[in-house]
C-alpha cells in the first residue's frame, strides 16, 4: 500500500512545495556535511570557530526554511500543517532538531563555552541523522510495498 492516497499523490504532483522540498533536501544534507566538517575540525584544533559558527547559523536558517516550507507542503498534500498522522514522528523529531539548533544560537549569543557549543551542535546533527534515517526507512518500505502489489490485469 502506498504512503499516499491517489488524491494526495495528485496534490503532491501539483504542489509547488514538492519541488522546493526535493531540491532543498539534498542542499540541506550538503550544508550539514560541510558544517559537520568544520565542527569536527574546530573541536580537534580549536581553530576557525567563527567560520564554524557561520556554517552552523547558515544551516539553522536553512533548516527553518525547510521546516516552514515543509509545513506548507504537508498542508497542501496531507491537509495538516504539522503532526499529521502520516508524518507525525518525522515532525516530532524535526521539532527536536529545530529546538537543538535554536538552543545552539541562544547559547552562542549568551556566551556559552565554545566546546560546549560544539558538543550541543553535534547532538543536534545526530538528531538530523535520526530524522533522515526515518525518512529513508519509510521511503524504502513504500517502494517495497509498491513493488509487492501485483499490477491489475487490463482487459
């Protein structure tokens, strides 16, 4: 059984937010890996903290962009902006990801120790990985379910 009803598939195909999400998702992953590289470098060398902060703040801003446009997509396709039955756990984990990134920015502004900041963002990046794994597992299950349903014979 497909993850989406026929009506939802039609709305998904017509939604301008689908292309935003399809293009934005790999960009977000690229930004994550670039930033993660800087975080690890800064943790191990104690250098380039300002550049690393920039990558983290940029990633946080892009994360908000993807979250908000994802809400528009979810509303258009599923009928709810947030915490729909179909995307409940993805939305919950995405919220945790946003909270951790926002805490990083707040901690940065309030002068928290550099090492503590970098550990916090590593935890945030780990939750991004958990969320990505959720999406991949669902996509693979959806693909397997589509392949296991026999095609209807046509007259």
